[in-house]
């Protein structure tokens, strides 16, 4: 069975970039122990677009679906912050739009071992 890749395409206005990155940093590692999880990357745009890519790789579609149904909900609850604690309001989303792309891994290669040790 081939691994599956899920890429969440987030449209993030320039003034929200730092907010988005801090939110992901505060949740770092929250998906790592999920059954079937293989890889995560948050990709920042550098070519003038406002779209971030959230890349995750899973052993199977079923593993991704299980994470979506369970653990992901907890991972995506906003962290308690000074602004939400004082005003009692949830922080607004950093992204203005989100699209999920799905792929099956057909071929892959890892980095070469350059250790001459």
C-alpha cells in the first residue's frame, strides 16, 4: 500500500504570517505520535504568493481519516493566549481560505548519506 500525502493550502494575508507560524510552532510535535503519521512540513511562500502549504504524509488514507476524526480536533484548538484569556474570545483564524489536496505517493527518494565516516 502506498503512502498518502495531504497538502493543506492556506491563504494567509501578509499581516497574519507571523501569527500562523507561531501557532504551528506552539503545536510542534502534536501530530508526531499519531498512528500512521510519517512526515510534516510547513512551507512558507517565497515567490510573492500568499499561500502556505502544510505538507503531511501518512501510511494510509485510513490513518489520515482517523487523525482527522480524533487527534486533529485537539491539535487545532487555539492555544490559550493572553488575548483570548482577557477578552474571552477565540483568536481569529490566520488563514482566510483553505483547500486540501490529496495525493498517493508513486515514487520517492530520500537524501543521500554523505557521511564518509
